[in-house]
C-alpha cells in the first residue's frame, strides 16, 4: 500500500466522525453556547477525538469498519459530548 493510498483510507475512515463533529460544532456556534474556558477549536477537537475513538473501538470490537452499530454509537457519543460542551 502506498502512502497516498493509506492516507486515502485513513481519510475515509475518519470522515464520518469529522462530518458529524462539524455539524454539531456549527450548532454549538450558532447557539453561541459552550463551556467557559474552552475555545471553539478545542470544542471541535473534542468532538472529533471522541468520534474517532468510537470508530476505532467499533473497528476493534467488530473486526471491520462500517457497521451501523458503530455509527449509532458515534452519534450518541458525539451528541453527549456536544451536550456536555453546551453546558448551562
């Protein structure tokens, strides 16, 4: 596998986490909510790291990528992180 092919596979693997994280981050920015002391970039980073961690856990648990249960867990985890970031 060439480096370009590896990077393409890695980008495809991480795309769902980055996409959902971006949508949730935009929602947080529109509502102008967020925990004090956590910047916008850090919020997006937390959402993406949580999402990629769930995708990696699904890959290890199921032995392959692309299971719907993994994507459901991705949405639940990133939604929970966004809810925590929203704070009150």
